[in-house]
C-alpha cells in the first residue's frame, strides 16, 4: 500500500484540502493500493466515504506524537492557499516530513519556491494538473519516493537542525552585539 498523508492541524486548512480533493479522489479510484492518512481538525468531504477503510483519520495530537504519525506516510501533502498566513509557516510542514524521511508535494508559494528544489527534495505544484501528474509520479515510482525522501532528510539534517546552524547563529549574535556596542 501507498499511504498519502495530510496533516492539517486546525480547521483553517479545510479550503486547502478542498483544492486537491478531486485529484485525490481520481487517483484513489485509479490506484486501489492508495490509502489516505488524515490528521487534525479537517472536515472530510463526503465524497471520501466511498473509500471506507482506505482512509484513516485521527484528531489533533500533541506535537510530540506528530513525527510518528507523519512517518507512517509515504507521501506528505501540503496544498496551501497562496496567502501571507500560509507562506509564513509552510516551511515547517515540509521540514517536519523531511526529518522523518517523507517526501512532500506542495502548492507553490513565495516561501516554498525558495526552499523546495522541485523534483529533488520535494514537488511544487502551480495548478491541479501538476498536482495530479506529480502525485501520480510519486504513487507509481517507489524509487523516486525513496530518493526524494533521502534528499529532503539529508537537507533538513544539514541545514535545519541546531547542531548544524549553531555557529551561524552565534556569529550573527556576535555581529549584532558588536555593531550595537559604541566602544
């Protein structure tokens, strides 16, 4: 089975999920081995009732339990409306999935366009057609999923953990402190 994960957190993401609903339904009809793992306060559209036990839903969980749930997915979904609210925090969801070796397919926005290298450490989508094509690539190609998972995991470990950014942060703090010191 191929597990596609969507981890919304709050109800503010209902419209985001709705934007790719038809793509998910089409691909779940086409591929009987595709399952959906949905977390958070998402209101599932009625059209998904037809898939019965191929959909597993869990409510909002403590943040410490989230990595274990994300790890159960083969593909992480990040459909996002293009807004300031979404752009200022979307990198976190890509990073959380990457930390546990799960590749992300996401809506293109100003922040993610600077972060995700499309086709290497994630996929970016500008429209419904790209969502369908790129998600289908990940469903059909296990090697691509695994390669992308390794790429994003390595990148998160090398650029997004405190162990590897500590020197840069200390240098920045020292520079700020020196520039404010009149002596």
